[in-house]
């Protein structure tokens, strides 16, 4: 199977699973937000933000390192699996203690503390599943991760309906995360045993130090990135309260829905990029440039369309209690085109063993994000936090683009963006003047966008050749 078809196979499987996951996630978010209200939804979102930052300490870059090294040398699979498993168990214990200390120091009410503790437990269980995901990714067998995602969302959706039907409190909503992640962990272990073998526990303490040192830059990248992404939610909770967090998080959840596209792409291409770095610089260069083009094509209409349809989207999902979320979504969505392209940088730099460069970029972006949020949140509240998110992503984009322009030929931004922008503007005019059912508007707008792309010859012979390889016609 060609590299293109392997990428397409894994991307397709992850894509389908994420579509299913996000459809279920749509209903989970909609019904939980309506049931809990802005304040209760804000508490759940705050707990997810805190654990979202601290969960990085359960991995410390070991997952990414495992994918890269095992993709290059499959004989390392047992060594990485057994030793990383033990390291992660120790890190999980440390993370729970750290979470308890931080929540105590912040002085949150008991209700928030308990929700944070429960969701932290679920995050730690999920981290144990993360022992096996990198192995599946290294062998380019993404179907198991895809099934795990669907299983998790299915349990969450069924549980959400159960909690609402029996009129249970917020603690039961938090417990859903724990129950679903425990089920996924058992599923992943059973798959690993069936597809590979029972995990061997040949512990090599001498392996730990060099491995952790290699993973350290990758772990710091994750820490800095997560702080930059989640600190706005924590600062809003401390400065403006749980209700504001609920409004902000409602829009943030909608914005994050679209991130599965570059996330799926990055997951599929990382092992390929890692191999190409050693075998073919020219193919790696071509993959980098094509990735830029395709992710730009996918992301620009998302920002344009969501800006126009934000009022309808928010009212449909959250109802009038979340009216402030409209302006937040209209601002946040413009981080999407930039973030899509930043995923390429976050994938190709570690694949090229340049994680130290990525580390410096993410550190600078974290400092910028925290500083700007401290200035604007007290004055502009959730609107300021949304603007800072977009500015931070733009900062990362400019810096990484400059850095990689010295390795590959410079990407011509006008060629990447011009035709998708033209097609998006035509779609924009259509959405402004054609008002019907929301889902029909989205479908018609998407069809019009891609038709215009084809008419103005956005795709060249290479692009059609790649498509033929994907569908197996060449």
C-alpha cells in the first residue's frame, strides 16, 4: 500500500470515528448545557480545563516519542510499552496529588473541588489508555483508536440521557467521564492483547532517564500549549465567575469541534513524516506543502460560514440563556484557519527531531497568552479572552512559518489562500441572502464552496492524482 493510501486509510477511519463522536458530542453538549445551565456547565468546563492542563504530566511527551521511535524501529515496541506503562502509573499518582494541591490553593468551593477530583480520576484512567494508542499509531492501525473514540462517546451520550431522565446532580455528570474512560481502558487492553500479545514487563531502569530526557522537550511543548489554551478559562473563573465560564466554554466547545480535522490528519501523517525525514527530504517537502494547501481549503470556509450562522447555531444548541456565546463564537472561530495550519508545524517539527524549536515557540506563545489575558480579561471579559486566543494562534503561525521557510522553500501564502478565500466569499453572499433551515444552509453552502473551487481550478493534476491513489484507482 502506498504512503498516500496509508495516510488516506488511517485518516478516513479516524475521520469517520470523529464524525460519529462529534455528532454524539453535539447532543451531549447541547443537553448537558441546557440541563445544567450556564453556571453548572461552567463548573464542568472549568474542571475539564484544569485537568486538561495537568494531564500532560501523565505523559510528558512519552506518547509522541513512542510513535516516532517505534515507527522507525518496530523491535522497540515491547521496551517502550512495558517501561512507559510503569512510568505513566507513577506520573498519574503524582498528577492527582498536584491537582489536589492546586485546587486547594485556588480556594474553589467544595462543589467545584469535588467535580475536579472526579474528572481528574477519569483523565488519569484515559492516560493509561494512552500507553497503547502510540503503538497502534506506530503500526498505522488507527482503527482501534477510532473504535475507542466511538465507544467513549456512546457511553457518554447514554449516560447523559440517564442523568437527565433521573434528574441527577452535577456529580453524576462528572462521573460519566470516569465510567466511559474505564470502559475504554478495558477495551484497549483487550485489543492490544489480541492484536499483539500480553504486555511484557521487562523493566529497564537504565532506559528511563535517556527516554525521559528525549521526551522532555515534547512534554514541555504540551505543557506550554495546554496552558496557553486553557488559562483563559481558569482566569475567567477566578475573575468573572462560573456563569461567564459557561458562556465562554459553550462557544469554545463549538470551535473545538472543527479541530478534529487537523487532529486526525496530524495523527495519520506523524509516523509517515517521521519515516520520510530519514528516507526522502523531497517527499517530505511535498507533503508539507500539500498539507498546507488542503488544510487551508478545509478551514477558511468554516470560519466564514460560522461567523454568519453563529446566532442560529448558538440558539439551536444552547437557547437564549447562552446569548453572550454568539459574539464569543464569532471571534473564536477565526482561530480555526490559523490553528489548522499550526497543526502542520506541530507535527513536522517533532518528526524532523526539531522539538526544541517547537518548545521555544510554544513557550513564547504561552507567555504572550497569559500576559494578554491578564490585561484584557478584567476589562473586556470573555470578548477579550476570545481575541487573545486568535492573536496567540497568529503569533505561532508567523513564527513557525518563518522557521520552516529556511528548511523548505517558502510557502506562497497568496497561492494557498487566494482561491479558498474567493470561494468562501461567494459562499458568504449565498448564506447572507438565502435563509432556510440551518442544516440545509450549511449543506448548500458547503456544496457551493467546493463547486466554486473546482470551477476556478484550485486542484491541479497532482491533487487529482493523489485523490485517485486514495480511492485506489491507480
